[in-house]
């Protein structure tokens, strides 16, 4: 379970311009682990390691947000979108720890919501919760890539007239 406050940080390689967004409860320890992994040629984000190996230790590390409560935890995903870090060639967050293409749960659900003609903001508003709260819930629930058939099913469910809390429950239950 996450503890608060948490720091959302951004690591940018100054030569390539590519960035990584992460969050931690212990900023200094987490940054040290990134640096140690890079220096030891064992960083789990392969493109970050590749840039380090090719262009050197030319990174800018910055704190970009302080998360005070679980309701704000979705801010990390919003910042990944803002800085476009989940786009291959632009950022490092498109990979998981094994170099596999990463599509976060938030991003999966956001695509499905958009395909239904809605926005995350409108869904959150209709549920009476903050956008960042919904983002965190979506990220937790839909952390694996959604298949085309799941996206079609999600779109059908979202387009129905049921309250959104029931819609997400139906999707989660596989109806």
C-alpha cells in the first residue's frame, strides 16, 4: 500500500530529450536506485539504459508534484500524458520492467472511454469524484492492455444508459 506524501518525479536525458515519470515515498533513495542501476548497466528501462550507455550521465532530475493523498495518485498518469512519456521515442514510460510495450490501465480505460464519445473528466464528474481519483482507480483496475473485443464490449457498456458505477462493475465482471 502506498504511503503519503509521495513525490512524482521526472528524469530527462538532456541529449535525447526523453523523459521518465515515476513516483515514490522516498525520493532520494529512488533516484539513487535509478543512478546505481544505470551505472551498473542493469536499469530495467532498456531505452534509458541505452541512452545512458550511448550519451552518458547527462540527466535532469526534478520533483514535479507532491501527492498528498490516494485521491491524487492518478496525477502521475496525467503527467505522463502531459509530458508524452508513454510514446516510444519521446519517453521511457512506454516500457515495463522487461522492455515490453506498456499501456497502463489508465491509458487503456481512457482509450475505451474516448471511443464511447466520453472524456475521463465527464465520467468522473458524473460519478461525483475527482478526475485524478478516477484515473487512479482506472490504473489499478485495468493494468493490462485491453483487447479489441474488450474495447468493443466496454464501448457498448459505456454507451448504455446505466449509471457509470454499474458500467465499470459490469465491465470488470466480464458482462
